[in-house]
C-alpha cells in the first residue's frame, strides 16, 4: 500500500484473528436475507400468483437498503469518528505531525478506516447487480443507482471528516447521528427509488435532459469536491477558515452556474417571473452561509496586520481584508449573475434591483452581527450567545408578531418572511419598509466593529514599537 | 551548523501572551534544557516549534526553513514528543514503528533493520509484537522516543518526557536521553524536574512568564549566576593548617572541614583552581585530591530565582 495510513488500518482491521469474524457476520447477514426471502416466497407463492422476476426485485431493494446502511451510515460514522477518537486517546498530535500530504491523510482515513466496510460493499454490489438484473432492472438504471449510492456515501464521509476536524473530541463516534439522519432523510429515498425504477424520470439541465438520479449524483459530487477541498485546506492549514477568499467566490459562482442549469429551461414558461425569483432566492443560500465558512478570526486579523507597514497602518488596511468585504463581494457575484439571468428570462431589472437592495440591508444586519462576534470573541467569548439570540429574534419575531396581530405584512421585517412574501408576489410587490429598521439595526454593530479594528491597529503599532 | 533559530516568537491566546518575544539559537549537537515553572510557556513554545501552533508574531527557522512557510517539511525533519500522548492503541509496537517509518518515507528495505535498532535502543525488543495499549506508562514514553528515532530527525523536541513516571522508568528514560546526547543529537527538552536534565544538557534556557530569562551553556550560566566555585581538597596530614595558609590566597575561603576534606569557596574560573593547587603545594600542604563540587541545574535555577526574583 502506497498510503501509510491505509497500511496502518490494514494492520489493525484486517488481522487474521478478527478478519474471519467480520467475514462470518457478513455471510450470516446475507444468508439470513436469502433464507427469509426464500421462505417468504415459498409461503406467498401458494396464495398470490407472482411474476418470476418479482422476488428478485424485492431482493434487489433489500440489498440496496443494506448497501445504504453500509455506505450512508456506517462508513460516514467510521470516518467522522477517526479524529475525535484520536483526540480522546491523545494520539492526534502524532497524526498531525506526520509529514503526509493532506490528500494522503484524507484518502488514508476515508479508505483505510472503511476497509472492511468497502470490502462488504463490494461484495454487496455483486448481489445488487445480480438481483437487479434478475428483477428486470436495466443496466443503465443499476448504474445510476450505484452512482447515487456511492456519491451520497462519498459526500457524507467527506462531510463527516470535515466536521470532525473542528468538533469537540468528546463527541466520539457519530454513529447515532448518522442513523438518525438516515431514518429522517434516507428512508424517503426508497419509495422514490422504487417509483423511479418503474418509470425512469429525467430532468432538464440547460439544453439537455438527464436522468434524475444522475442529476442528483452530479450535485452531490459537486459538494463532495468542495468537501474534499475543505478537508485538504484544514489538514494543511489547521487554523484557517474553511474557504479562502478565492475559494468562496469560486464556490458561489459555480454554485450559481449549477443551480441556474435547472432553472434555465423554464425561462419561457408561463410563470417565469416566479421561477426567476425562485432561482434568485435559492442562490442566496450560499451568500448567507459562505461568510461563516470563510470567516477570518480575530487571530487572523492580528496575523494579517503584521504585514502592514507600521508607519502608515490604518483601519482601512484591516477593513479591506475583513469578512464583510468578502461577503459583499459574494453578494455582488450573486447580484451580477441574477442580473444576467434576468436578461435571459427577458424580465425588467427594476423590480429585481429593488428586491436586491432590500435584501442587501438584511444582509448588512447579518454581517454586522457576524463580524461583531468575530472581533469580540477572544475577549468576550459569550458574545456568541448574545448575537445568536439576536439572530433568532431577528428571524422569528416578526413572524410571531404577524401571527399575534393577524397581519401578514409584518412578516416582511424578518429576512425569511421577506423572501416568502416576495416569492409569491414578484414582480408586483416589493416591500421597502424593512430597509429602515435594517439600517438602524446595523448601525451600532458597525460602530463597535470599526472601534475594535482601530483598537487592533493601535495594539499592533504598540507591539511594533516595543519590539 | 545552526539547527534552530527563533526570532521574537510570540503566542497570544486571547488576552494572555503565553510566549513573548522569544529569541534563541541551537547549534547541531547541543542539548538544550528548557526549564521553568509550570505555566512558563514551555509547552506552547515547543508546539510552535513543532509547527503545531502558529505564532502570533515572530518566526523560527529549523534547518534553515521558515516555520510558517514550510510546516510539512519541518515536521519531516523534527521529532516532537508531546507532554501527554498515547500511541495508536490498536497497533503492535512493530506495526506502529513500521507505519511511522513509511509515513516519514524511510526506504522500505531499511525499515525492518531500523525498527529493530530503535526497539533495542529503548529496550523494548521483547515487546515488539505486543499491542501499544498493553504498555506501561514508562514503556509508552520510551516507545514515543522510538517513534521519533525511527526517522532519525535533525532536531528532537521533547516536552516533559519524564512527567508521571516512576523512579525506575525515569532512570531508564534518562539513560536513553544520555545516550542520544552522547551521540551528538540535537535536542530541546523541557522539564520542570531539573535533576533529570542536569546530567546531559550542554545548554539551558530558563523560561518564565513567556520569556527566556537566560540562555547559554551550563558553564556560562554557572559563571553568571554562581561566580563562586566550591572546591573539595583532600589533604594528607593535618587539615587544620590549611585555613591559616589560605589567608594569603585571595578569593578563597574555607567553608567547612570534615576529616581530611576541606570545602573551599573560590571566586574565579578553572585557572584560579589550578593556582590554588600550586599555592597549597608551594606552602607545604600535601594535596591528595582537588575536585570541583558540581552544582546541578536545580542549584542554578534557584540561584537565578534568588538573583532576579523572576519566579516570584
């Protein structure tokens, strides 16, 4: 094995004295599925006349569930448990010190830790293909399902590893979490899958029609690539944010390109205004979330300020490298893309610009609270509770008030309420009143933030004088 | 050859400056004892040097490579033993060393020989097929050193390697460290148990409140902090004559006399000791033996504390 980490897991997981135990467990499980089905079929065939291929199709679905449990529950929980377990054992420093590249570490952990599971999954795929073909499922559909199983598994493994790199070591193995996630989100997949195997569904993507399962897998692979890049970044630069500035902007741009592919075919549909605003709102998700992923910490600001020329150091030097500037750049990418989309949808830009302007004021409040947390967190760690509380209040208070006073319009003062309100009335009605409370709400954080920037610059100047 | 050069290293954790403007250099073959009370910043300094913690300010170069720019390459060239650690509990000693050697790109054909050598070095050959989880604390510590040695690092960074060990395990560990020092390995070792360092350190750095207060060879620091040497002179004949003779020798005073051994405090270096010997012989005293009573690091540490009251 070229990757030492895979070899390390090969040593610990595939010892002859334990390998046969896992083998027996797997064979017993497969045997159990087959025997139960055989007995069930033998009894049922007396009562109901079935097509000969139907029992095989039933077996195919059972092996798909088995495969899901292996790839969507056990593999991600194994992967996500590696770092917390090393931390608990106080062996994490050894992993960090290993002069392996980040890619070697990621591949080593994901493949190495799941060596046994992947062996079982490989054997399972044989049954999956055999029963699928005997159950009259086409090769093409089998490949699509297999691709979906693998892409979801890969995404969950990478995401789980990524989250474990910054989580508390006390969490240990996240098996229970993945089991709950599977029963919440994974199980509805099966009725959809059964329906899809009976009648293949296609979706439109730009100028093409592509199978639904391929489309879902493609989207998941896009996120897997970014999860991989995120892992690579955190294994290489442990104290950096998840996204670099360039990475965050590229993610936003590619996300919009990908997303727009699903909306573009409907540019001439009857309700294309609603479709357009739906795209704009969906495109806002990373605009809101990326600033947290690319967030520069207070320590990072101090590090950046080291590079400034001491004599001419000013608050502006820090500000132009700060989180709000990146967030505004991400917002501008969204704005530019949506304006281009507006043109492709042959819609007037004026209502959209009004909408984007109001959204920007909501965004300023969000950025203000986020940056306030960043610059004060090192001295007032509980500020996260305060800003968290304000954010929850900001999101839901106007909903509660609109319910209390039975006045729907009040909900537009919440960012969520505003998006819901506009999405159903665009382009006819773009409420402007939220601009005023938003501008008022972001004033105090902005003053505090700039005060803190100034303090950081003054501290840096004092340090420079001392040294 | 310079192995490590730290320049104004600084680490802040929120409002706390754990390491403040630390600068020093370590040459090849030096064994530097980093001593200081708990909370002095030793562990933070070592973790920064191991590229595990980014400095808030300042930088360091290890084998000429900048700590911030080449962390991966630096990790390849150093061996860092944390203060509290465990090995991979699900591996045997042999597997653990094989894995480490491969991760550090040791050529495959050299790995078995290298593993046998380091296991013999740390006296764990008989345990090589045991799981790491079955080792005692002392063995884990020795195995930790073996893990470092298997890739032959240019610089060893050892953080309190003897903490939590019983006396026998501590002696075993000290013997290994002495052997490494005799082989001219470059080592930076932190401890607040000074005795364990005194036998093999060539240099010491005394750290307090995040700053290096003193850095230099043991001799230099001894000269600086304890200019008076204690000499033990064994004479043939009546030792009570000696104090009268010594009244004519400047910078020497009798501390006490026990049987035929006289303890003297002498200001000055080794030349003064030689002059004293010649003086005594010249004045008819039969000197059978003249030795210097070596002070260990504990005495130096206490002397420095008393002198500057830095640890108050």
